[in-house]
DNA sequence: ATGCTCCTGCGAA
DNA sequence: CTAACGTTCGCAGGAGCAT
């Protein structure tokens, strides 16, 4: 039954350090889009007390004081290195679930349970040697426990050398360990849930593990009951192997400066819809409806707040950029309110299903269908070969003044010549 | 009473 | 000098509506 959770250490920072070893041993943060806030921190930065998601402008003083190096995020690089890590890890088990850009689960049930700790060491060493990224390994009987074991490995609370196997602990050791960990560290327990649980005197992992499932079900949702079962070694969350396509596709961005004109908003929405449509076709899916949204800056408390979204049904399920853009722009028009300072817009493709399974309408015969398919195919090929947005729809505009600069981005070492 | 869509909130990385 | 706060996904559950 054992499952391993392998998580890369400070992943984005580790990626940057691979290609710029001068960053080794120095305090480094990677910033989100728009160089807005910290999305990855080196250990040196964590030691300074800088939190995940901290806005860059608010830590600039400490940054200057301690010589923190701030880098813009380079998702092409991280995505490529992630793929290499996952490929290396896949060698260690017949079953792998890639859970996020920097972590995956491996089913270890076919291996000798007595030597899993050594196996974890081998995993760690292999990824470090073959790819160059440091990882930690947590091993336990359920996914939730494996995540907790990984947390212990990272913090050095149990296990050794970045590997923690709960299978080596007896009941008493487990209880003591869990009693020392805040309940908010449990997978699925976030900020709000931590607050609610605190009112019921549940503050540690051990408190939650020993709580009555019936009582929790009555107070909260079924999700928390599953979490408690998993903490007790009863698997409730299956390992999901790749293959199931997404149910939604979201593309949204904040603007570096507020915009007010419908024309500018329209350009942004058209561009995001174009990106979303490309993802849709890559998944070989079609959308049946689309949600467009715009919002003011929620951090500006003295400015007028505004946040609207609208679902636009699509007459015919489609993956066609032009049709999706038309739908998005018509939706935008009806939620747009003039003279407001907008900070963000976005598009959500919904009701996705497999393309082949879609029905045709009365109006589009097979001929029109295949002609528009060909056009999208050609457009995708041109953009893949010549570069992003070589061919696109006119609505996207050419100025794109609402788009974001990246001040400190590293080179695309592994993906662009 | 039942089931659907839309929308919001929460949690995760 | 000032102002500068991410993105994408899934799930749960309530409101509103239709049957």
C-alpha cells in the first residue's frame, strides 16, 4: 500500500540556480507575473521570515538590507525542468501521478516495505545526479500521510537526509510527532478550515486524526472526513494516472496599470481567449460555454470596487478561436461599465468534452466543419514553427499596452536557441 | 422533490 | 518621486430556475 510523495525543494529557485550557480548560497526569490509577489523562496529567504505570496514592494527594504536577489518567473524553463524530473521519477514505479509542477506521487506497493527508506534515498540521489534538482521524499500508506511525511522530511522532523518513511514509526512515535505539527500543515486544511477547527480545540494533526468522523461530517464537508480517514491510514484518495482531460481552462492576468477603455479590455480578453483555445485544441476538447470576467483592484480600498462575470453559452460546442473570441467579446460588452479602473480580466472555457463526441448543428455541415478545423490546425502549426502569435485574430490587437513587462527574467536556457 | 446551471468560496501548487 | 499584491485547477454547496 505504501505511496511516496516526491517534492522538489524551492523548485523555481532551484531551476534558476541550475543555470546560474552564483545564486547558490545566496538569498533568492522568484516573483509572480508582473513581478508582484514571491512564489518561490530559497532557504536563506525563508530564514528571514519572508512568507509565500509576500508582495515584492513590501519586502523591498528587507531585500536591500540582506541583498536578496529577485528574479521574474520563467515558466518555460520551469516547465521543461519539471518534465525532466517527472521522467526521471517515472523509472521508480509502474504507477505515477504528476500532481503539480514540482511534485508527484509514486505507488510503491510492489516493493519490499522494509527497504523503502533506502529506495527513497536512491530516488533522491538519482534526480539530483541526472537532472540537477534537489528533492525530498515522504513515504506512507495514504496520499495525505505521504504529503505529511514529505513535510517532515523537509523540516527534518523525522527520517534523515530528506527522506521520511512513516512505516518506520510505531504508534507512540506517530502520536508524538503529529502532536507537534500544526493542523494547517495537513493537505486539504487551509486558512479558513484552520480557524474553524481552532474553535473546536483542534489545533494539531493529532487532534484532527483522533476527532470523531461523524461529528466532523456534521460540522464540515465530506472532504474533511476523507482527510481524517487518510490520516488514520485508510486510503480515500486514489492515485490518478495521467489521461483524464481537464474540465475547465482558465486564462487570466492582472494588468501592470489599471485600464478603463473597452477597446483595451477587449484586446486583453481576445488574447486570453486565443491562449485558452490553443490549450483546448491541445487537449482535443471542445467547449460548450465560456465565462468572461473583469475586476477592479481589490487592494485599493478607497477606489470603487467592481467584479463581474458572465457565462456565454455556445450554440455549438467548439474549439475555434474566432467563435470563442466573438462569444467572449459579446459577453464582455454586457458586463463592461465605463470609467472604472480595471486591474484584471480573464476567460474560462467550461463544459469541456472530447472533440469527437460533439454534435453538429443543422447549419454546419461536414464541409464547414473540416474547413474551420483545417484553419485552426494551420494557425497552430504556424505559431509553433515561427513563434507565438505569428498568426492570430485581429481582435487581439498589435499594441497590447496592457501587457506586462518582466524586469528580471532569466534566459530560456533549455527551450529557445 | 429532483436535477440542472451559475456563481462563490476554499484549497492546492 | 510614488506606487507598485499571481495563476490555474477541482470540489462543495447554495441560489435560482425548470420539470
